[in-house]
C-alpha cells in the first residue's frame, strides 16, 4: 500500500503502549488485513494460553471494536493527525470488506474530513516537511481521492476531495515505487464533480462531444507497456475497462448513443469492445496477482460482464470465425469470476441469474445452470475454463496493498 512503510510501522509498534493514536491505527490496520478475502492466518491459542477467535473475520471484528473503543478516549476530531486519517481509512476498508456500506461510507467521509481539517488539500501543507515525508502524505491524500471516486461510482455518493495539490514524484522516495499509483490517479482524475453530478442525477449539462472525449482520454490513459509490478498492472488494466464501462452507462442513461455513430464509444455495442479488451489483457496475468486485490477487482469484472449481458440481449451478435466474439468474452469473464477467491460464492450466482433473466434463449430458465453448463450454452463450442481449486496457495499480502480501491 503506498501509504505504509516498514520503518514507520516499527515506530508505531514501539509507541502503541503509550500512544492511543498508534494503538488505534495498528488495531484498525490489523482488522483491515484480517477481514479481506483470501487472507489465511492460522489463529490458535493466544500468548496467555486462552483460546482466541475461530476465524480471521471474528478476530478482525474484535479489533475493530477495540479500535473504536479506545478511540473514544482521544479527541481526534478536534486534534487530528495523519495517523487519525489513516485509522479512519482502515476502518472504512474493514467495513467495506464486511459489506457494511453505510458504516464504511461514514468512515471514508471521516477520513476525507480529517484530511481537510489538517489542510492536506492545500499545497502549503507539504512545504515544511522533508521530501520523503511530504511524498508519503501526498500519497495518502491521493489514495483518498481515488477511493472516494471509486466508491462514488459504485454507491452513487458525492465527492469532497479535488485535484488541488501536486502528485508525488517518482523519485521523491526511493523506498517505494509510485509509478503504478500515479497511473491510477490519472485514470480517476477526470471523474470530477461534473461527472459525479451527472452520475448522481444532480445535474444534466451533458453532451455527446464531452462523453466521447472522456472515452478517448480513458482509452489512451495507459501506455501499451506498463513498467510496474504485475499486481499493479492488473488493477490498472481492469480499472481502465471498468471506467470506460461507467462512462458508457452514463451515455446510454442520458440518451447519447446511436447505432449509426462513427465513434464506436457512442454506439450501443461499445461494451463488447470493452469486454474484448479486458479479456485480451487479463489472460496475461497470474491468478495471485488478481486475487491480491480481493473483491474490488471481482466487482469491476462483474460490472463489465453484466453490462455485456445487457448489450448481448439487444444488439445483433456478429462474430467472425477467427475473432473473439461477445459470447467467448462472456464465457471468459464468467470463468474468471468463478476462479477468483470470493467470486464463486457471491458473484457467480448473480451472473447466472442475470443470464437466465436477460438471455433466456441462451440459458433455459427451468433450472440453475452450473458453470460448465453456462460455458457450454453461451459458447456453443468447447472452451477451456479456469479451475477453481480449493487448495490454492494462500497469499499473505492483503487486497489493495498496491493501491486501493475497491478498486
């Protein structure tokens, strides 16, 4: 995660017995890690021989309660610090992982409010710090900036932070690579009050030209070759296609699409192109590099697949003999959701129901199809699907450690 450093963590651990801020931050961070899907930490007896919680989520929830209990004794609102902002952010991430979205939203707004009280939205706030410390604080501000926009798109929430400060520079802190994080910020930067206002239906001043320009900006936002870690690359590529899908959804909601448009991004079939682009790039990445992002990445793939299903139900399907068609793409997206940890139990049944309801000619509604049946019926040909191994290797790195959110 771009806001954590080993040296700083060691200092917080050393201070936790005498600092309520350090104690609450570490408790919320530990809860965040434990609650994320795919984190497998063996929990046996505690140091004093007493039996502890039976699973990671239970322990994570205990740590959440502990962080909130201790935090009540500290006036962090009137006297906030960077640690206060981070604690609220980890509380948000924990409740998001528990699907308690009202509580998650409260703590995300709390984090952005505390950041603004500190003045993190002002360039002058960073001038008196050493370059390395200023870079870390900038990364925290921009992490909140990205997270707030992703959550605003997912849950139709308003924005509080804006692009009012400079981005951290790649060479500010040699101990951490921020190139991928900067790409992520640039992806979300166009989603300002104008877009979110249109998204939330609080304004209506939209145009075909503006939407087409935004689609072009997103399409060109990332270079062909990303010189970043694999886990960062998979999040960037998936986020790019998801954001293109969100813009297309805004376009169709406002009635700006046309079957005769010369710009493919302004046509009804554009999600097919998006799905093809996602399938082409996603196959290059390993399963661990995708699972490290948890449900945030699965939700993006799910949204893209659902939009593709809707389009397939109303747009004539034309697929060349040697060309990746929409049915092949849908098959691959379903297979991907089924194989990622947390996807089969929560999102695959929703996709099945979506297909049964929207594409009855493809999937009979008389029974609930299995993944194998889905693949066969959608494709009409035999295609290899991902395996869903129950003994896949656990990964110690929590989701969103390269960058958050949700995605």
